[in-house]
């Protein structure tokens, strides 16, 4: 019997208290089949509950509000958690793994089995009812079976589904033990039914092994194992689009679902719109062969649009992340293998749960030995507070973990970017996210680590605005007022009286370097300006969110302009080398049309720094062009000119 007791979560930043939400973590591990010991309750309540029929008691137990920590500002309740348990994979699929591979994290940075079990229990305590293990390839993890048994033990505490996403290469060797652990669903990635094409698309052999896994799954289903099998097929134009119909035919006799996935962009997979075979195109191909194709009613949180050919044993589905997003009903969260929480597949905002969890172990990985020590600490704490009103069952940092999770979920956007911007955004390669199913949910930038437990006092640490963005943001929003251009009266008269001539041309008409040996050093300043005009607002939006694939556009352009100012005499043949005192480059976004570039250079010297300012402004603009040309090929750089010059013999001048 379980005691379902009240727990009042700490109030954070005005968020309402969370009631009737039992916490598991070490309590679940300490009492895997026993009584919950969180909060307080009167014996009368327990006695009344025991007198009710079992189903009625279950209804009372489940009648609690969904966790505020897992509910975002659009009222989406996130009861589905995907955990990447490995970065490694035994295949090299074209759309998933970059050809050059991916750098693997040191083992110390990856989540341990006890850490995954602890995080799983925390999420289950807050209402997560479905956990999917992904990778990389989860079956290559050495302790995958013990891990699944530990997670499967959470079923009495609210976990309803334990699933795995796999390439099937070695699944048949571990499948029976996984079923014993409580496995309920398998998503198997298979993009071709041709053994030779399989080798081309995965850069490895192994089609027969995958087929063996599929056969074993279907055999266990016939024996009564409650396993749902879904085969995920990423459709790429010119690669495997001709196999759509053979995959549909696979559902004629087999009780499985084939899901066709639109090709999505991730770092290193060389995505292009021309390679993407859309949902509409796939549907047209299938309807031409099976005109009786019928739509099946989808569930609220389904990522797939499901169809059925009358008379076939199985079904087909379409994951349309690129052309018809399903962000409005997204209920998925992701934990990467290195312990970062991602609230959106296409977003690159991540927050580290691993670092917070490990604080209870002095920053070191929590292995089995460390877990035993934590258990002992928890048991000692129970004895010391016996009879008190203090809530039991919290790991040392569990309250902080919940606060961090809650704030990350609250910052989840309504939907991800559109097809025109996704391919240009920074993101992990697919292999390091643990995808293969198509749950797409917002793009912000930065990995937040080391979060303070006193959130009210350190809320800026949760801004999800990366350091580069923070440096650039003021230039995107501040409005400058420039001085009006004018001549001083004395300089105007002097300019009118002076005959115009080219100082770098000798009397004979040849180019030469002007002598400044007899000039006296003075304080000099020059400002140059230009503008980068965009043909569409997409690039500026990506720049503003620091989402351009090449990186921080404004930060890089600023540094490039400063470096160019110092190298001006190497670029302009007749310029004097000057000891520059300071060079600054200001960049401002004006609406969604352009970025204004303004470079100012100062020195104490014998000649002016107009050329240095012009070089800085033009180089910054060219850098913006270079970093954005993949998004906007219609950009224009216009209006390069000196707008201010002061110092020296001619005095001050400003442009109107």
C-alpha cells in the first residue's frame, strides 16, 4: 500500500505551490516496494483509504494536479521524458552521424546509471509516465539491462511506459531481458529494405541482424508480450524515396507501424531542402498505389499523423516536423547523455542537471558506491528527524533540480523555427541528441551550468542568454542619436580658400607616400559608417537570437573590424603605420531591414586615422556578409563613408 500524502514545494519566483506531488528519488530506491514516507498524514486518512476498493483507491491516488514544474506557459504538460544513455553508435547513418564522426565526451562527463535512475525517479514523481531510452545507440551501453531494470522498478510509482529507440543491430541479443525489465515499446530505425542500400546509408553492414531483431519482436508479440513496434524511416529524395511503397507493403501481414520521417537539419548532416521529401509528396505516392488509404484518429500528443490501408495488419504514419509542426501539443523533454536538459529537439537551449546532481558528491560522478553513501545519509537523516514535521525523501539537491527544470520548461517557446531558418541554426548533431522519433518542440542559446540554489537572488543565471548574446544584445536594442553634420566656421572658410589637390600624387603624376616627418603629433579621431541591408528578415532574426550556424555574427564582426583597423597599412599601400590608441566597432540592428556599422579609431600621431576607420567599418560589414550569406544571398553593403574626423591641422569635420 502507498501513502499518497501532501507535499508543498518551495515557492520560487512567485510560482504557485505544488500540492499532492510525492517525491521519490532516494525514497523510491530505499523503499522500492514499500510505503511512501513523504510529508505527513493522519492514520484516519490511511484507514479510510484502505477500506475503499482497490480501483477507487487508485482513482483517489491519481486525483492530483499535474506538476507545475513540468507545465509550460502554454499549458503543455510534459509527461514524456527521453534520456540519451550513450553517445556511441555502431552505425554511421548519413542523416544522423557526420561523416567525420563526432567528438565523444570523456566518460566522467556522462551520466552514470545511478544518476539516470535518480533523475528518472524525480521526473516520475512529478508526473512523467513515459520514459524512452535513446542514444547514440542505447544497446551499446554495457549496463543497459541493469539500467532498464532500475527504471522499470518505477512502474509502481507512476511510470506506465518504458520504451527504447534503437537501430536493432544488437537488439535481438538483449530483447528478452529488456521485456523482463518492463519494456513496452520499440522504435526501430530502418531506412531501407535493401541490404546493399542499407550498407550505403549506414556506412556499415548489419541488415540481417536488424531483420533478426524485427522477427524476434514480432515473435514475442505473438507470445503475448505487450510490445509496440514502430519502424522509423527517414525519407531522403534520390536516396530511398523509391522504397516508400515497399515499406507500406510491410504492414500488410505484420502488426507494426511504419513511420515516414521528413528529413531534418542537424549539425553535420548536410541537409538541403532539395533532399527533403515532404509529407504531401509521400502521401501522394502512397495514394496512387493504395487509393483506399484511410486516416486514423490521432491521440492528443502524437508526433505522427497515422493512416491505415484497409485489410492490412499494420499502420503507417508520418512525422512532419518540417512542413506541419506539432509543437502545440508537445509533451516531450530530453536529457542528453552528458546530463543536459533540452526542452526542444530543435532548440539549443540546455541546462545541466548533472552538475547540480553531483554537488551532493563533491562534483564527482555518482557511482554505486556513492549512491550507497547517499542512502546511508538519507537513513541517518530519517532517524534524526523521526517524529518531526520535516518532509522526507529529498536528495540533497532535489529541490534545486526541480526549480531548474521548472524554469527551463517555463522558457519553452510556443513553436520551433520555420523551414527557412532551421537549417542555419546551431544545434547538436542528431547522434548527440537522441532523436530518431521526431518529437519537435525553440531556439535560444547557451549551456547553463552551476545554478545557484537561491533562484530569486541569482535569476540572471537562468536568462538562457549566452555570453556572446549578452554582449551583443544592447547593440540590437539601443537607439543612438548621431550629431548633425557641420563645418565649423573657421574650417569652412579655410577649406574654401585652400586649392584642392591629391596629396598622394606627385607633380609628375606618380604615386608617392606623403611625408609627415615635420608634423607635430596631435590627438586624432575618425569615425566611418556603412550599412548591411538584408533582403528578408530571416537573417536578422537569427542574428538577434544568436542562432546563426557560423556563430555570434555581431561579436565576430566587431573583432574583425578592430583587427582590420590595426592592419590598414598592410592593405592600403600608401598608408602610414600608426600606433592606434583605440578602435571600436558599434553594430546596430535597425528594424528587420539592416545593420548599421559604425567604427571609430583614435590615436596620438602625425596623421589622421580616416583610413583605419573606413577599413574597420568595411571589414565588419564584409564579415557580417560572410557569416550570413548562406541565409540571405541578396544582402547589400552600402554607404561606406567617413562621418567624423577631428584633430590635426584641418580641425573637426562632420558629415551632414
